[in-house]
């Protein structure tokens, strides 16, 4: 019986990870500012690597980062 419980725990863990990865690497245009801000916040990306991105988008990313630091 414990094997069934363990299997469901594994299932739940994998569902959570799938959701986390889906949110982290959301490729929709409407979400990319949030994706970039999250990747910078987590240390996977540097703001300098977004060179060429329009100034208003960089400003929004920096605003999100400042809110995340609070």
C-alpha cells in the first residue's frame, strides 16, 4: 500500500515541477518581461545580456526586479 502513496507523491512532485518550469520559461510575447525578470532575479541571466531590448521594456524589467527585492 505504501508504494501507491509513494507513486502519488512522485506524481504530485512532477506536476509541480512541470508547472514551475512552464511558468519560468513561458515563451509567450505577453510574458517575456516577467520571464526575463525572474531569470535575472534567480541569477540565470544578467540585465546586460538584454542589450538591444527597447528602453521601456528594460525599465519594466528593472521595476519588477526592484519590487522583488523588497
